[in-house]
């Protein structure tokens, strides 16, 4: 199958997101043992967008910033360096105890010591993302967008962000934009809001073209019947995911693509990495292959970003999952949690298992 797009579009890909900063100790050390850290701008959704932006497609972020914040300026500079356009509401900090950008404090782990991630999201300005702060008809109608990528992380941040994502999906659908939705269930975000968020997520999924998530995501976000998540080897996970998606297709017939990654951790720096994708009635499976991991964080976002890039380029579906798999593998070799591909050939070399020097 091929996915048809509007051609009169300013942007190939658009993502709404809550931007923050990530702090990572140098040399793979634990957070509590370190006094030197790397600072980077981050969000799962901008991670997805970076694949297309580095490979030359026009990309835009919708977000919100704390007015006058040096962290906000740092993030703006970072996004510009990734070739990503940014449209944002500026929110007053409201004093020392007011709004700020979230911090992600991450121990990447090493060898037998697994990664640990601490999310510090108190006062997160991204929770104020509001549909009234953006002219969605201008963005999707006048400017035009080929794919909008939505994340369950943003959808569940607050009641305002849930409505924001739903209205984005509805407006995108009205203007012929394709919709990608990564369910990204987080139990702490859903606590006490299950009914509210289930309805929002189901409505977005009902008009989405691409749905991404593991078994737990589909069951907990959308109530899709399927086998228990976890505790299986990768072969069993592939079969259980097929069962899950066959059930999901009946409930969400508009979706043309369902996908997830497969990961088995041998050690912090050695993973078996695979992927599975349903495209129409066709199944595409990348059997898990060993990869060497510098930092695992962002690998799943890289997979989605690579897959969406391949879809935007109009390649045959077999290449969608291959490019996504290889882009996710690329991210795990980087200190940033987003891909910075030099070119398409670098990613295809990873897919081909070609790590020979290029001169």
C-alpha cells in the first residue's frame, strides 16, 4: 500500500510537545555518584521529529515556553540547530514557585548496572498547552501538514493537553493531514483519570492512520483485548502482538499501520533489537538482532521517527520498518536521545550491518 498526502504543504511533519531538559552524568556514571553532567534539550515528540528534520524535510513543533527563562532559550536554540521550526505560547513564570520546563535526570547505566531515569515534572509549563493558543485552521489549512504525530505523553499531561491533542487530531483530519499516534501509556499520568483519558485516546485512535504501542499500551489506553504483557520471549511477543493488532483492527478500522519495537536486554550495552509492523493485511517483522548500546533512551522514538520518514518519502512498506529499526539502533549509539543522521546512507548501512569505515 501507499499512503497519499496533501502536496501543497509547508510542513512534512508536525508534533505538539512539552519541551524539557535532560541531565546525564558523563562516562556512564550513576547520578548520585556524579558531579559533572551533560545538558540537552529533550522530549519524546521532538525526538521523533528530529529524524525528518536532519534528513532535510520541513518540520514544526507546537509547544509552550516559560517567558524569559534561560532554559527556554536553550531549548529554542537547540530546536533551531536541529532545523525544526517552532511555534509556541510564552507563559509568565509567576515567581520562583511558578512554571518551569521539566527535567529528565538519567543514569544511562553500564554493563550489569541498568539505567535509571528520574522525571522531575513539578510546575511543568507544558501542562498548560491549550487549543486556544494556536490557530489550528491556519496551521493545518493554510500552511498545511502531511503528518501530525501525537503522543499519549502529551495527551495525558493535563485535561487541557488532552483536549489540545484531540482538537489537533480533528482539525488535521478535516484538512487531509495523516495522523500518527504513539499511545505511550504512563500509569502515573492516568491515575484517577482512566475514564476521561480512555475516551480521549479512543477518539484520537479512531481517526488515526498510524498507531504505535506495545501490548500494555493498547490494553490500558484503548481496552483492546489481548494476552498479558511481559514475561515472554521475543518470539512469543511477536505472536501476542499479532493477536492484539487483529483485535485492534476491528475496533479502529481507519488505522492502516500498527507498529511496535521488540527489545530483549542482555546487558545495559547489549540488546536484541527488533520490530513488528502491520500494514493493511500484511505483516512485516524484523527478527531481533544484537546491537551495541551506548545509551538506550530514545531508541523507540528513533524507530517511530524513521518509520514516519520512510512513509513520507513514499517508499514501499517493507522499507518503513527497516528504516525505523535502523534509526532506532542509531539513536542507541548516541549520547543524545534523538537521532542525528548524517544522511540516509548512514542509516541503511546500519540496517545492512555494515560498520566498515567510510572514507
